[in-house]
């Protein structure tokens, strides 16, 4: 480890965030379909923590130090950046659709009017649909930019995470859980689909941007365990913040889960129990990172810390 | 041409349709996310002309006779079948979202209640979202089934056709054209995005399932011209049927365009003018097929005939 330079997460994430914002600005279209382009940019460029793209780039970072040399590296950096932005676009589209009146009916997101409030419901629907398609579009540039093998793998991982067995499926379960008493296992299973699948995909897509044809089974398992713990911790903290934070800090309406009679980790475990659970998951995430055997997992570790400590 | 067997389009399309239905039945999930799976099956397996998958398989058929031999053929047949179903899933999702109250607010589709009427608006939203993701999921099976090169290309063509510069973008333009006087050029440009892009993609995706790394530029141009003429003819006939047909034959509410003050080819050219325009486009499609230089374009030709002669 002696040759390893000290890792400055602040500097690293600052640099990555700049790259992400710059790329999204480039890839999300300006003027198209009347106000469709504007609504897409409003949804995708309006801030946010960019947790998914950071996870993706952190996973790529951890793989890169496997001693990667050779001509594929710029292609793999490009692939990881596209994967990072594609994950964020899927996340953005899900927020747009989630906020619509027929779903959560939210008027505020990141302190701003939601897309349907600003552009109307029909445009919000098309905005979300277009953001999903765009995610796959940026994953499939010309072959000279990203090898076909990687393009196909990234599309596979993302579509599985976004669809019926992942994010959208989890939202459907969530929808049908209103007013229903869930066990902790059921609640965790729902969140593993609803938010966990895309967070996991962010990690696995970043890790897949490597020279290895496929990841070893043990590395895959450890990374999945890390992502799973982080994803659940994220949701537990979300539930805690919905109770202890205020609308201004959070940038979205607080107390909505309780008002909608939705099961949460706080309603199930109590506030103290939820906080203890978050700590346990945090520790699990770090243990899984150690088990990867990767030389430098500091960016992934710092992101796990961030998820626990976040205030919004 | 002497060695060419007589082509029985009825028999060919009957066989292809069976394959398409069987594959969709296999690939669209059963039980997942409460009623999400049911809503997806309701939307995707509820009949329809299957024009897009047939175009895709017809294009593959026309390419196959370039003298294809070798180990890749079963993979390319598999790729074309997946491409065909993926195009249909994108079409299905667009109908589900299009029918929602915030869009066209339609209660009837193929003679049955629309998805949001049967499953609720929130589930219809998630159903469409999941169908879009599923399209990309079935395009990216294991590499042993479909070569990565083809997977990546199919995802690229489909995402471009579905997104902001294609179908969804066209719907956004359509949305903002209500009560606006469009020129014929503007109306055609809107439909080229709204319905044309996915019809074109169906043809190009099928043609891309071939040994050729990339299609020659002249072949590409001819196929695009064919698809473009067919797509516009489809829309002109749609506008004509909206006026001359009845709700029972059509399986959806007729007269809605006029009621919503939407520009159509009939409102622009009159009924006779629209019918003449459809004939011209029909002829253009056949001329473009001749110009491809492909040996057997009979399935593609028969589909152009079908589009013109359809009564629903």
C-alpha cells in the first residue's frame, strides 16, 4: 500500500461531478419537440446528489487500479462516463413519473416545481419516456468510442435494473403496499427493487467497464453485497429524514409517507431502531468492500459514508 | 429469378405471427410487482396487427437471401426475432401512455378497455415504463444467443427511434399542434417522428441482423425510403379510417382527431386528396424496394400493400 497516494474524496468527487454535469449538459438535447427538450433538461440538469453516477465512476476507479494498461482504457473511461450518466437519466425519469398526480402527486423536487407542474402532465409523461430512451442512446455510441461488448453488457444491466424486476417493479409493489402492514423482510425486498436495483446497477456497470471479460464470481458477490447494503441504508436514511428533516432542507415535501399511510423503516423499527439499522448496513457495506480484494476502494467507501451522513 | 419459389405471404405471415406471439408470451413476465405483470401482458399480448415485428422479420428475410451461410445464421434469426418483439413492446408502451387521461384520454383500444381503465393510471404509467425497459432487456440476452455487435446496434437503433428525436419527440410536437394550422410538410415531419421513426427502425433493425458489418449506403437509403413512404402511408390511411370507419371495426374511438381539432391529412388534403396521397406513397414504397437491389423483397412489398388496404 506504500505506493498509494493519499485519497482526497472531496477533490475526486468534485472532479467527477464536473465531468458528469458537463456530459449531461452535452447529451441531454436542447431544442426538440417543442418544450420536450426543455423539460428533459429541467429534469436531468436540475441538480441532485448524483449518487448513482458517482457510484458508477467510483466502481470504475476501483477496477482501474487492477493494473490496467493498453489501448482500451480511454474507451473504458468513456464507457463508464456514459454508464454513469445513463444511470442518472433513469433516476431522473423515475422522479418525473413518480411526482405525477397519478403517482405521488408531488409539486416540489429539489426545491423547485416538479416537471408536471412546470410543463404539464402530458409533457412530463413524454419527458420521462424520452429520458429512459436517452439512457440507452448514450450507452450505444459508435463502436470506436466504446467496444460493442461493453455497450451490450451495459444495456443489459441497465434495462434489468430499470424494468419490471427492478425499479419499476418495486414501484408497483410500493403502490400496492399503501395501507398494508409489511414485515421488515417485505419492506426490504420492495426497496431492493425500487431503489436498490438501480444503485446496484450503477456499481456493477462501473465495474463492468474493465478489461476483464466478466467479473469473477467472488468479486461480483462482494460488489453486490456492498451495493445492496448501501441501497438499503440509503432508503433507511430517506425514511429517517422524512420524519426528522424539514421541507426546506430536503427540497421536497416531508412527512408524505406517514400522511399516505406508507410503510417505512421508521414506522416499522421506530426512529432509534431505524438509525441503528442504518449503522449496521453501513458497516456491512464497508465489510463487503474489504472482501472485494480490490486495491483501492476508497471512493466506494466514502460514498457509503456519504449515504449515512447525508442531511438531504 | 427462375430458382425462386412462389411466395405465399399469407403462409409466411401466419408463421411469423405465431413466432411473434409465442415469443412475446415467453418474454413478457407473468407475475411480478403485484398487477404490473398482468398489465404488461394485457398491453403487449392483447392482439394488434404486429406490423412492426412483421416489418422487422420481412427485412431480415430480404437480407437472408444474400446467400447467407455459416454459424451466425441461427444467432441472426434469434436477433431478428428479439428485435421484432422489442419494436412491438415499444409500440405497446406508447399506446398505454398515449391512452392515459393526460394524453389522448382514450378508454377503448383494440375493442377492449385501455390499460389505465383496467389497472388504474399509476399502474398504466409503470406498465408503459416497464415495457420500454423490457424492450432493451430482450435485445441483450447472453452473447452466445446474439453477437454483442448486433445487440449494441439494435439497442442504438431502437433507442434513437423511441426517444426525443423519434417517437416521443413526435408525440410532443403533436401535443403542441392541437388547434394549430400545419402545412403538409410540417404534418409529415411530425408523423415521420411520431410513427415513422419506429416503423423505420423496425425495417433497419431487421436488415441489420445480417452478416454484413454495416449495410451499404445505397441499400440503407433505399430501405429508409421504403420505410418512410410506408410509415407516411400508414398515417394517411389512419386519418382516412378515423373519418370513414366506425368504432366497432376500428376497435378504437373514431372521429377523435376532428373532435380534438388535430391537424390530419384529411383536414389538409380532403378525403380524395388523402386517398390519392396514400396511393402515391404506396408506389414510392414499391419503387424503393426495387432500388434496394435485394433479390427477394416480396414480404416487404406485401406489407406495403397491407398498410394501404387495411380496414382497421
